């Protein structure tokens, strides 16, 4: 697995985890972000950065951003974004 494939795989795993909570649970904590150290599927030491932001106005869709990068190479990381739609009964 190449370096970029490894970062991409880690980013996909992280965004899947980041989107496990529903809109109602996330809305209570948006905007929010965190960075922590961990390992890619290939065993590389990286930083995981996760953010929950309002897509537009507060109370609308929540944009989930994930960035996985080596500590010395932030700009060369793998970035993914997804949106979580507001639940109709929320």
C-alpha cells in the first residue's frame, strides 16, 4: 500500500466513525473539533483532525471534516468532507 493510499484509508475509516452519530446528537456539540494522534491501517503514526461545523446557518446541515496527516506534513494530508442532513423531527 502506498503512503497516499494508507492516508486515504485512514481518512475513510475516520469519517465513517465521525458520522456514526445522528444530526440530533451532533447538533448539541456543533461547532466542535479535535485533533489526536493515532495510526493508519499501515501502521504509520499520524494526526487525526475531526471537525463538526454548520454547513450554513446554525441548525441546518452539519459538515463533517476529517484530515489525516503526518505531524510534520499537515498540507500533505488526506482530507474528506461529508454532510449530515437535519432530521425532519429534530
